[in-house]
């Protein structure tokens, strides 16, 4: 059996005190007893809501190879007979293990941040780099103060390419994380109005995102979206952080990785990109102009870490959307089918516009309609009402035949839409559900979009279960 960490290496990295008969090694790292696999090390992290030490017995029953516990909690765990490594602070010990993992790795590392497109870009990099080497990337959106060190700690020693998502909603959050990751390439996808409740303006958001440049390896590269109005500010911040190599992607002429042409289709796009003086044509398997933009960042980062760009471009053809981020389902309705576009994972004004453009560009069957199902965009602070109302124009431009809205702030959009618009507004997600089920007709294209906290993923689940196709939840 191969070990992710030998017991000796684990104890040394944590600078901990072993108790009991240590296993030869551990197969993985877990912080959740519910998903822990036999042979993994369980880190009993104390969070805001729960304390991992309360689940130590459950972790042992699940087959944990060793428990990492805090010295101060040891008396309460006195009856446990499992092997343990005792440390002063469990989260700090996970960070130590992440740093040790990075130190032993020879992988080429890419870090991704931005207001929108982080996870999509990270997942695309995971997909395309896997055709040219062994890839390790963040699971889900593990991009915070525990997700980043956990992802690092889980990185196998023989990884060729590591891809890390780094998020934030306050200043000074990215800085300590990127100094653990130490990327060779740092991507900023786009600066947009997300987390405005914690920042005064977009420039402040850009400056917080620019913290990612402070952890770049010597001779590392910053990769910026040159179509973003704040790319000049980001480039300045990168140079102030000592980054000598600043590159760009986008349609702008000064882009190192420049989009020459983009042909959008219902279920894919075809892009022509200029890289190192040569034009390259690639089919991008997931639809949408915003996905094509992310594909530019992927090609640029792959080029910068020395991957074979031709093979990377070919792999883009197999790219598919993820649940909550554009995944499509076929709904089986009486008399025909409808298409459901699941964009329920998150939302801000920029990603909302991108999703509405995707709705506009998706063909409807004969007799079908475009149905926009929109929920609140969270963390927009004092500008929230104004930013929700401002969606009236992109909703109209999308040609939405029916608009269903839920959430306190979406009332502002309901009031801003023209009187002739077919609008249904409900204060909550649960209240909107029956109206949505009743509204659907064969041939419709339905796009569901909201911030995660509004719970629109429940609407998607309900539609898929209520209207199963022959192959329910099939991606098209």
C-alpha cells in the first residue's frame, strides 16, 4: 500500500507528540469523520460551529489511521485508545503539513483567484493538464484558511501539476494562503462586484486579489485578464510585489494570449487564440463567452508552466460544465422535454450577466420560451438594491419570456422590469418552487441562477426529480 505520508514524515512535519502505536503511514488527510476513508489521518479542527474533537470516536469507527488532536483537548479524550499525534493547535498543524507538502514537491504550481470564474478555471486546468501529467487540484471550492492547507497536505509527492483556488471576502486573507502555495503562475480571472459588502469599491477588491502576487516563486508569472478595466492596477500591484513577468489574456491587443476569434454555439464554442506568435484553434466543450475567456487563461497558464499547448487545446473539447456552474439537464415534461441550465452555485452582477447571455444564446424548441429563474446576489452591501435593479436591462436583452424571482433584494429587480414583462416574484425560494413547477412547458430553456446561500440548488434538484428524462440529469 502506498502512503501519502509515512508516520515518521507526518510526526516530523507536525512537530507533534505521538501517542500509541503509530501506523506505517496514512493514505490521506481528512477533517470530516463523515467522509473519512479507512487509513486516513483525521485532523480534529475546531471550527466556528463544530469541534472536530467531538467526532474523534466517529473517526475511529470510520477507520482513521491516526488522530491529530490538540494538547488542551487530551484530557477529554482520555478513554480513546487510537494512535494520536498531539499538537498545540490542530489547524496550525494542518498548515504546517501543507507547507511541508509544498516543500517536498517538484510540481509546477498554478494558483487562481478572481471575483468570478475561479472554480471553473481551476477545474478546466485540472482537466486539460491531466492529459500531460499527474494533476492535483482543490476539491470543490476548498479555497479558504482550511481548504488551502488541506489541499496542499493532500498533494501526492509525485504530482506534476498542482492547481489551487484561493478565495477571499476580506483583505489580508489571500496573503498567508498564497505564501503556503508558492505558485509558479498566479491567475486573476476578473475583478467584479462580489463581496462589495466588505469593500468600498472594485479597486479595493482588486488590491485584495493582488495579494496573490506576494507568494509567487522567484521568476514566477502573473497572468491577468487584459479585458478587465482593472488589469492595469493589477499589473502595477504585481510589479510592486516584485513580479518581473506579467502576462495577459483576452481580446485586447496587448494580451500575450490573445483571442482572435470566438464562435459561440448552443453547447460549445470555437476559439482562435494567438500564442507565442502562432494561431491555434480550439473547440471548448462548455458553452458561453465567459467560458471561452476562462479557456484563454487555461491556455496561458499551461503555456507558462511548460505544458504542451497543442495537447492542452485538444483537451478543451472535452470540457464540461459542473453542477451549479452551467451543467445542463433534460427535463421530461408531459408532451416533450425542456432544457435546464444549472447556474445555482453562486452569483454576482458580472456572473449574472454572463448567465443571462448564455440563456439568450441557447436555442429554444418550437413553442418553447426562455425562462430566467433568479435569486438574490449576496454580500453586495449598501449597493445591493441598486445592483439587483440594474439587472433589468440584461434580463430584457436576454429575451426572457418569463422571469421568476425570489429573495428580498430581487424585489428591486421585479419593480425595475418593464410592466409588460411576465414576472413572478416570491420572497423565498420555497415559495417560488410551486410557481416554477407549474410554469414549465415543453421546449422551454430554463436558467436558474443565484448566490449559494439562497438555496436555488434545491430548485434544480426538485425540477430534476419532478421531471425525470429517460436518462435523468443527463448533461447535453
